[in-house]
């Protein structure tokens, strides 16, 4: 999967026709084989752009920051990124007419060790769902599968699960990189910062990490699209996808097979309800 | 195992934590203003006894209950939380409790996934006319949580130094 040439041609054409002000893509770090996001402002910089299976980050994240606000933006999206873009469009965070979307029919990206990422192996929607132009050949739609590590954890006993998650919350350093890297966390003020509360403000311990990660994952429940930007950003390499994938599983099984960001106009699972929702856990 | 043999209460999530003698659980009850709060009022005015372990917080609707409230209660003083609202179809704001129901399920499942016993957070529908039912619900929740023992996970006070 290497679309470097095609993307460079497309972007050069877009700048020549004056269709965009800024283009979000990937460039090489310059040190190793890995890539980082880059914002291109003019056609002279187009040669910096690359795209191959090391292009892991979700560029929709840049739509919420000031350097692209109120500008005409072009960007590259893979399947998972396009789901988060769909949600941003639905929730009114970006305007479709300001975007030029280069969709990718993605074959899966690899991590730093060169192994295929876990979420790519289990990907349901590898092709971009919203695009102006699609590169690559389209894949058949996948089937919903429960993650193997979720299954394994769920089959363990309560005490083991508690011990496992206590270790995870212990190693969190509250840098909030997961929140900043999440394309769907666009609030300018966040409740996990707790600026007025002495209870959590600046605290860096297991209790505050538990509070922050649980609140964060519940605010993303029914919206998370499993792009794993949070995991790529986490300096402690915490398996944050466990919380999200568990929520996704509960929501998929109980709320009419809801999957977030698949259709434009379809909001998160908590924005709607059904009379048939399970009621048996309520006295 | 010894603690169990001596008939002492241990925390179900952390068996090394033993409850002090005469330990009583603290339960936070988050009740909707229009049904459950009025129902609990009726329980009182009807002189029906229910366990005094519950501390009641009044909210406008069960959909006002952010999952954050439950997390924060469990982190501070509570050993268990009870959230109660109007029966489906009876919501003062027409559909509030339908939205709340979805959030409750996900919160309950997530808390049980990270290692809280499922019965630490419980939910009920109690209408304004169901005074006896409210007493029964509180008795059941208190009994359940007494069996589970004290909650010792991620308590804020353990980290305040």
C-alpha cells in the first residue's frame, strides 16, 4: 500500500486550482522509517508528503485545532479515520463544503515493529466511507467480531480483572495525551480537568487516573471508532482500547447493533433510545 | 480464607481487606425529583421502616445522572450506589429515562469489567405511589452491599498524603 505519488499529484492539482488552503498529510520523521502528520500550506511543499502502511495517525484530529479552523482543508482518511470524520460532520464540528477528502481503501497499517496493528486485522470498514476521491481497490465489508483480548479478560474472575486494571490505572501518568489525540474529544473545557475542584486538580495518582480514564471512556462510549490514536499517543503504552472495545461490545449487543460513524447523520448510541432496550437489570 | 472462617466480612474485590467490626455500608441514593424522591417521601410519611444506610441526593430526572456521578461516589465515600427514576413511559420529561437506561447499562457493565462487583451500582424504577416498593428496594440494596463488604478500590482518601 503506497499512494505517495497519487497523493502528491492530487495535492499539487488542488493547490493549482486554489481549492484548498491547507492539506493535512504525512511526512517522514527524518530519523527512522516512521511517519508524523504534517500540514502543507503551499504547492512547493508537496514533495514532503508520503503515504504507505506506516501512516498510522488519524488526521481528523487536526480539524479541531486553530490552524485549520475556518480554512478550506484537504486531508487523507483511512477507513477508521473516515468514521470519526463522519461523526465530526454529524455533530456539526466541521463543514463538509470546507473539506476535500482523499479516501483510502486501506489494507491495514503497521506498528513500529512492523507488525499489522490489531485493530486492522479485525477491521470492519477498511475503506473510507466519506470521500471526494478514493484511492485503491475497495474491500468487502467485514463482520463484527469481539476482540480476543476482551474475550479473555471477560472470562477471568472479578479479583483478577480488578488486579489487572489496577495495574493499568497505576501506570497512567495523567498527561492527558489520550484525550488530546482523540479526534472526538473536541470540548474546549473538559470535565476531567476539574479546575475548580481540589479533589482531582493536578493529582497524579491511581485514584485520579481511574476517574479520568473511566469518565473519558464513558464520554466516548457509543462514539469511539477504534482508530487507536489514544494508544499510539500514550507514553505508558496502556491498552486503552480495552475500555472502548468493551463499551462497543456492550452497545453492539444490546442496542440494535449500533456502530458509530458508519452512516452520516447517525449520532452516538447515547443520543437516541429504543423502547426495546434491555430493562432486566433494573429493579 | 481465615477471615471468612471467622465469619468476618471481606471486600469481594480485594479479599485482603477486612471490614471493621460493626461495619455499616454507605449507600448513595440518587433519586429523580418527580417519582422516586416523592416515593421515598411517601415511605417516610407512611411510617415504613427502611435501612438508614442510604444518603439521598435529589436530581431533576434520572437522565440528569452522568455516569461520572457514580464514579465519583464510588471513589469518595460510597460502598454502593442506587439510582432510581420514573417507570418507562412515566418520565416527567417524556423520554428522559429511556436515555438514562442506555447509559446505566453501559456504566454498570464497564464498572464490572474493570473489577467492581455488578451489585455495587444498582438501578430501580420507583413511582411516587410506590412507598412500600422503595423500602423493599433500599433493603435489598443494603443487604446486597453488606454481603460484598467494604469497597476499597481507588478511594481518594487512600492517596491523600
